[in-house]
C-alpha cells in the first residue's frame, strides 16, 4: 500500500498521485499561475469566486432593471439550492418545493401586512413556518418507498394554491397579496434596488457556504449514501428516514427563508406566479439539472443562469421562421429542448460540462461532479486554499485521476464518468 | 415460489419439526436469562415464521436456531423461501406471524436499521455499494453512532468528531487490508468489479461491529478464485468468534464449509443437521433433484 493514511481521509493520497501531473516549475507568467491555481483549487471554486466578484461589481455598470432581475435570479438560485439538498443529495425527488416557498413567502408577508411585525421578524416566522411545513409533510411522506414522495409533493402546491383561492380575502387568491415593506430601503429608488441586490447576493453567498458545508459534512455524506442505496444505509444501522427528514426540513428552512426574504424586496411579491405555481417547482428542478444536480454550486449556477436565460428568451420578439410565432411566446418550449439536450449530452449539467471540458483540455481523466472526501468541511476547504497558496498540493481526493484498476477480477466496464441524473 | 401452494403432502413432517423447536427454546432460554446478552449461546431464534404474498405462502411456519460462533448454511431450491426468511429476520419484510429473537430480544418487525443496531448485520445478494462514493467513504458510513451524524456537530463543532473519525479511518483501513482491497480505497465503489463489491460489502458489514452476520448469497456472481478468498475470510472471521448464517443455493459450497445446514423447501424447513445428515436425507434429494438420485 503506497499511501497509508494517518490523517483526514483526503490528505494522504495526494502526494504520490499529484507528483506526475504537477511539474514543479517556477511560476512566471499569469498563464502558469492560472494553471497552478486551477490544479490546486478545484475549478468549481474558481468559477464561484470569479462569478461572485463579477456580480458584486456589476451594479456599477448595470441598469436598475437588470439589477432587479438579478436579484430575483439570486433568490431563485436559493430555491434551486434548497431543492438540491433534498433531491440532488438524498435522491428523493420533490416536485412541489414551491409548497415550501409558498408557506415561507406568504407566511412572512402576512406577518408584515396583517400582524404588523417588522420584516425581520416576519422573515424569521416565515422560515419557521416553512420548516414546520416541511416536517409535517416530510415525516410521513419520506418514510414511503418508491415514487410516492414525488407524487405527494407534486400535489401539495396545487392544494395550497386552491386553499389560497378559497380564502382569497386573506391570501389574495390568484393575484396574490400586495407587497409588504422592503427589508432594506433607501432614499432613492436606485439605491434601494442596489441595496437589495447586494443583500440578495450576500444571502446567496451565506446560504451557499452553509449548504456547501452541510453537504460536505458527515451528515451530508449520509444524504449522498441514501441516494446511492437506502438499503445499504439501513443495513449499517443508520435510519434513512431520519436523515431524509433532516434534509427536507433543512431544505424547507433554506427555501422558506429565501422566499420570505424575496417577498420583502422590490424584485418579488407574495403571488402564486413567483412562489407557488407548479411552474416554480418545475423550474427549480430544471434549473438544478441545467446547472448540475447533486452539487450545490451547480444549483446556484443553474438557478441564476436559468432565470436570466429564460428572461432573455422571453424578451425576444423575433419571429421563428415558418411558424410565424415569436420566440418569446414559446420560450419555455425552447428552454425545455435545451434542458433535454443537456440531460442527454451533459448529465452533470453546465458545471459538469465545464469541468469535463477543462480537465479534458488538460489531458486528465475527467472528474465526476460528485462528493469530496470525508473530513471536516470548513477546515478542509480553508486548508486547501492555504496549502495551495503555500505552494503545496491541495486537491480533493476525488480530483486525483482515479487509479487504473489492474485487477484481473475486474470484469465490469467502467461506469460513465458523469453520474446519471436521478 | 409459485409452487408453494400444492404442498400439503409435506405438512405433517414440518409440523412435527415445528413442535420440537419450541421445546429446545425453553431449555436455552433458561440459560440465556442467567447470562448477559453477549453470552447468549443461541443468539438467533426464529419461531413459526410465516409470510405470505397474496395467495403465495413464501415462508410457512419456519423455525430454527443459530448457535453462537457457528457457521450455518440455509439452502434450498429457488422459491424455497430462503430470501424471504432472510428478509423477515433483517426487517426488510414484516412477517405475518412468528417471532424472531436476537440475543434474547424480540426483534420481530423492527426496521432494518434497528435490527442492524442490535448487532445483526446483513449483506445483500446484489451488492448495495454506494457507487458514487469512494471505497473508503463506503466503509466509513458503517460504524455505528458516529458523532458526526449530528448535523450541528458535523458542520461546526468538529474536534471530537475528527478524533473519532481518525479511529474509524484506521479501522476502515485495517478492514480493507484484511480483505485485500486496500489498494482500491480511493476508487469509486461503482468502479469495482462484482466480486470486489461483495468484498466491500462484507468489509462494510464488519465495520459495524456485528455480533452476527447474515450473508445473502455471498458467492453469487463471484469467480472461483475470489470465491476461495471470500471463503477464507469467512472462515477466519468465524475463528475470531463471529456467527454466520449464509443463504446460498449452491449446495456443495455449503456442505463443504458449514457445520450445520438448514434446508428449506416450499416455504418450510425440510430438515436441518450436519452436512452428512442432510446429504443423505431423502427429502432433500427429492427436493433438489425432483426424485432422481
């Protein structure tokens, strides 16, 4: 055994594996530096940091309307991330996450509008309400085996919307409620928009880090393990239902919080189209697949891109040749075709595609868009950055080229590099 | 299993078998009471187990006992009810009636994870590897009651979690070495061959610190070389004091390696005894060969 470990699981195997493909050369030009950075810190992190910085600088250039759209896109990305924790990680497909967004958003808005609490308190209440909703639904539904969880979740938002329509005096029916006060507002409209933009970006970043750490923790490992085989998880004495409920309530908390925040911004208001409609649930799912299911980064990236691209498509007034209809009228059809193509050609989504492209260009075996090694999440990530800046190897276990398996007993073909979407 | 219905002819023998087992129980239970749970001589007792699926009686009043430190084979032709029995014991199915007792505790109808928590750990006929996780990660899921299973602790308060994890990691490596698959530690489990998956699954089961291992067709789809190795490992573990119950339909394999053999046929326990007894039992010959000798 060449690499007997002594420490956290990801450290030991790196040195021998990294040696051949990291030639020790003095760093001179920017290209070499970039090359080094890419090898030390996973590409995903580079994309995340670059995107974050770009988005943070954007308001200095952008039109207010674009900022508003991006604000909405950020909240949508949070919805997508919340969905991914349950469906991407534990593999329990939820087709009705908008149920949770609805509870969180409407709950918070009603607190502000009817009860008269401050937006901050309302948001806390909305988040809690969504978590309770998640627990009430998840606890029984997630114990069912097979597709029943998906079916139950599919019905939930519809039922809730019907309820809102029946009691439209309180819930505003199909038109929704009027917008409550903003959580942050400033003197001018422009400053308010910019402030809300930054708030949304900050919340996105915080939730991203939170979910990233959770999914890389031991508990997150169990989520992944449940997706891989619930039977195996049960057979080693871990209660899969408990962890699925765990994931679902966490997801409800994140989604409900995002929705509660969203209705208190100029970009969103408590109405079915933005929070509760079936299309919201489906869009969240599509956005995550678009970005890369089973990765928090993929969901965040997919969420923002999906929202912006769809918005861009729906504004195109050019007529489609022969059909005589505008692009914008059939934007969802076009987008669905794009998603189909992605599912077919890029099972890891956009993120998986980029990663594969880069690693192929570097002549490596492509890395699958999946789990990191075990260990302490935050420390491990920080450590990786630290080591990479201190000129050491600092890659993930899984980023190493997987060892060629020379075992004669090996009879099966290697699995496809990108995990099948589930 | 479709041939379970027209089997009234064998009723009488099975009934007599069913009567003798509770008698034996009574004796053993007296012993068991005076001793602590891990000292129980007969950790697993199955009594009058019955499971039907619609009109098919998959398991029909099956009963048997497994002695501590023994290696018992459960054999029978296809559809004999072996796997159903197995699933009833491990909590995958809830039996219609009957009792499963483990270390003196009634575990009938418990969830699979609850059965595993009590030290009765199974492997699967088709290995359930966590294919998108590495072999090492597959292993590290297994040890019970990890501190990192609490969300807050696993994300934020990590010192105690890490300390425990290092111990677990060490044990995981040792176990992988025992099964000679440590060179695959950082390979995705989905990249392993069928046989290696079986090894991984057994390694994972061991890491839960079981009292008893239930192996569901551990040799199915395993090539002869690996089968030999797997058998060596099982014998070695057994010498270390583990108790095994192995479901298999390869009769010869069981005959050569187990000291006790239970034969099931059409949902019932046809006979049980030493391989020698079973080999010469005419009912067994009939069940397996349909009358030809």
